[in-house]
């Protein structure tokens, strides 16, 4: 029996509020849970329709699992579904992060909190390395893409603007695949592409809420790949250029994002709160997620054409290779800040073995790291 628009909307809101509360494990796990709910259990979509949506999310910037939630909600309940279904998926993790940010700001400098994070940060480095490995095996399809990734990593270390690197990589691969006269040697030569200078570093500029919103709006509008690529953009803007955060605070933010369900992009909520209290948290969250709603609304009707475009596919592959290069560079930088002694190095290696060999859920590893950090401090 067909449902009324109101019933469909309520179904969408209930489903994505629940997933927002329970969806641990990263975008792949989130999407698997959505597939089980909307294809197998509820039959809102066919397998092909679900795959088409998944392909579309890979062709637009933003967090894939959040965009899948918005797509599904739009198809099931129209414009109200697009707004409320997407918000339902984001709201529970945002509130959880907000609570943890409040605790962090008030107690983050206490010995207890420091030692908990001492044990958690090495585990987060291992989790990011696992994501980098898994994404790299899928994204680096051939020598050209591998070369692009290495060149981007090197240029980012020289402080070339990360947005220029990602767009440039996309254009190079798109041209290499679709322009007959553009050879692979040309692609390699053009990779130091469009070097473009990054913004100059500023010495501890005062925090500005409008600028904070614009930074997260930019990230949400251009970021392809894993949510962990977020690290590269945020470090470049908030640590290097503006001096608003330290590397330790950035890693703490990613750690909190791992402790909560839902998209890693709720890291924005944490950073916004640390820098600008509740107004900063709300503006940062709005900024980073707003583009996803816009992109889904625009792209949903043209998904079949996006899916079959060789040009769009080439651009996306180049951007993904660049994203992995950026992710590797920032993982190295954060690893240096986290792996500070033999115990933290050992903890990172142990977490890596448990992740790669035994596929242990990352949530349990993070909790285990927190317990080890607590025990290492003699029970606080």
C-alpha cells in the first residue's frame, strides 16, 4: 500500500535519526546499513537505483554517506525529505560531538583527559592508515594515478595550496584519458601543474566567526574522497595559515569524530566549539554540510548522465588520487605529533595489526586506547 507524503516523510526522519545514532564504522559501514534498510528491508529503491545514487555521490564533493542519506530522503519524500532526512542523519552525531567538545574545553587540559588522549591518538593514526590503504587500492588504478598521488604529496609538503593540487590533478587525468594528443608523458610533466601559490601563513590571527564559516563552507564545497582528507584542508587553513589550532587540537578533533557515530565531518562541530563556543559550532557545522544539500538537489535529476560521463570519471579519479596524496602527507605530520615514545609507537602498531589482520571495529580500538592511556597514568 502506498504511503501519504506525510507518512513517507515521517518514515525518512525516523530512519535517518536512528542511523545517525547508531552508524559507526565510517562511510562504507554507513552506506552498507542504508542499503540493508532501504533496498533489502523497506524496498524503497532497487539495487540499480541504489548503485546509481552511490556513483553520483562519488562525482560530487562532500561526505558520501551524508549525501546518500540526502539522496534517499529526497527520492522517498521530496524536498521536505531532502531537508529533514539529511538533518536527521547529521543531528545526533552533532549533538554528541557538541557535548564532548564542551567537556574537552573545560577539562581537556586536566591530566586525566591528557592521558586518555595519549592512548587514543596512536590508535587514530592506525585507523587513518587503514583508510588510506583501503582507499588507495581502489583509487590508484594504474601508474598515472599513483604518480599523481606521489607528486601531490611532495608538493603539499612544499606548501602548495591543497585546492589547487586537487583540481589540477583532476584536470590532468581528465585530459590524459580523453584528449588523444595528451600523452601520459605530458600528464607527468604537467603534474607540478598550476603550481599556484597557497595563501601565506598568518601568525595567530584572531578568530573570526564569519571567516570560520567560510572556511568550512569551502571545505564542504570542494572536498572529495574520504572524510580523513578533511585533515589536510583543516590543517592548512586552521593550523598553518591562521594559527587558530595546534596539531594536537586538530588530532583531538578527529579523535572525537571517531568516538561518535555518523559522518567524520562532525569534526567541524568540535572545532567550531573550541574556537567560537556554541555560535562557532553551529556555523562550522552549517558551513561544512550546506554544500552537500545543494549538490544533491542539483545532481539528483542528472545522475544518469553523470554516471556515464568519461570526462567526469577521469576528473574524479584524478581528484581522488590527489586526495590520497594529501591524506598521506597529513597523516605523517600528525603521526609525528602523536607517536612520541615507545609506548605510543607500540600502541599504534598493535592497533594496526588488529585493524588490518583481524578487522576489529575501530570504536573498540579507540575505547581500548583510552583505557590503556588511563592505566598508563596510574588510574588517573
